[in-house]
C-alpha cells in the first residue's frame, strides 16, 4: 500500500552520520549504563507517527544521528516508525509513561488530554507566509511557554513546534466551496474541535487512524481527508481520491517532545547536547518540509497512472471557508477555559506582529 522513499539528497539532510544498530528488544530504552570510562550511556527510543521516508521519521533519524555524534556515542537512539508501538493516541501515552524517551506528537491526537493543544486545529489561524509561521513556531511565548507548561503537567516536555507544511483536502468529489462538504464523510483526528470545524461546513466528520485511511478511502467508506502534500503522495491517498484541493486552510504542526523525567535526569552536558540538536533541527525541518512538499506535488501532477484533478482555491473561495471557520476560535475559548483562551489570544497577537514585521 505504501511506498518507502529514501532520504532526500542535497543539503537538507546530512548523510554523513552512520548510526550503529541498537536493537529493538526489551532492553532498548535502558538508561544510565556506565561507559568504558565511567561516563553514563543511554539507549533510547524515538517514536514517530509516520513511516520511513516520511518527514517525521527522517527528522527523527537526523536528530538521532546528530545527537549520537554530539555526545560521542553516549546517547544512541532507535527510531520507530508509525505502528511500531501502537496508534497515534497510544504513542502519546508511551511518551507520558516514559516507555519511550523522545516522540514526535501531533497535538490533534492529544486534544482529549491537553485540550489547549487543539488550538493547532483552528483553520485559517496561521499565516499564509511559511517564513512567518517558522518564526512564530520558534519564538512564540504562547506556545513555547504557555502551551508547553500544559503538556509538562502530563510529564511531556515539548522541545520544538514545527510545520510539516500546508494542509490540503482530497476527495472523491471536488471541494471548492462549503456546500461541497454537505453530507461529506470527512476523516479527522481524535479532536472535538476538528470534528466541529467540519460540521461547520456541513460535513460528517469521522475520527480514524491513518493506518485505516487508505482502505477506507478505497472502499468509499470515507469521502475525503486532509494532510500536507508530501503525506498525501507518500501514503498514496491520491491513488484512491480523484480530486485534491490546494486550500492551505491550516498548517500541520508537529511537536518534538521528550519525557520530562528522562530529560531532567540527564547529566548537564547531555541535556545541553539535546538542546543544541533541537536548535540545529529547526531550519533543517523547515527546509525538509518545503523540499518534500514541492517535490511530491510534482510527483502527483506527473502520475499518469493515477490522474488527480488539482484545484487551487482563489482568495475569494478561501474567504468563504474562513468565514465559517473563524467562529471556532470562540468555540475553543469556551471549550478549554481561561488559560487556553489566554494562550490563543497571545498567539494571535504574535502572528499579527510577525506578519506586520514581514510586511504582509
């Protein structure tokens, strides 16, 4: 069903690092073993929500390679692709419980635990300017302080928020105006806010893990879905959907996280090494998603065996959806309470300030 693509070539992802196999047995994840010179060494797990060749996995592998080199092999990491340790929701529990040390988490799958994280599901919240979003995700106090504190209450420490690119719609019929969503079976993540957002358009939202999505689209049990372009192509959703709408109604935000207890238990020098790799990976992740989304849009366009009608919404057409989506900000405020409302309001101010600085 799924194609496995290798690492992108060029300057985006380094091929200079070679990671020795750590194994995937029950002993993986054992920390604090004494090294040859008395220094503690760590074998850790890094869990992702995507497959090898997809963005999260390649990010995690590059993160692991850099961390091993920076620590002279004192931290060695096994990277797990999606399904290695359960569903998306199960994976959040794994990082909470400390069964894995690192994980890339999509906030949409954590909304039942950290309700404030659902703000990333608000459509038309972020800028249309990729560079503005990059700046906001890296520098936002609302996210990196306010929202991160909410996750730390559950023993999960967000290290970075980063975009996997603009979200687009695919369907078994064209999606160009809200009326096209009437009675449309739309796959969503496990998020009340996401589901309610699509009800605003008249759709029938259906929560579903992505491992079930291809077959559900193929059988016609689900009419459509949303994802960044690279994921649509790599998961072959375009093979079982005739239409793709370039809507950019949202960006797909991922969180690089670490189990808080594990992070705090690290010696100072290793914790500093983790922090350094986090900073190094910010521009790498940004460039990776830009390159992947551009290349795989071309792949969809050139796939003659699976022709897909690609339609880009005009600003007027986007405004029709925006008008229905904006009231969801008040729904969010009412649903999550005072702290979540304050985080959202501060984030909106930060986005507006970044756009003004960029001259948008």
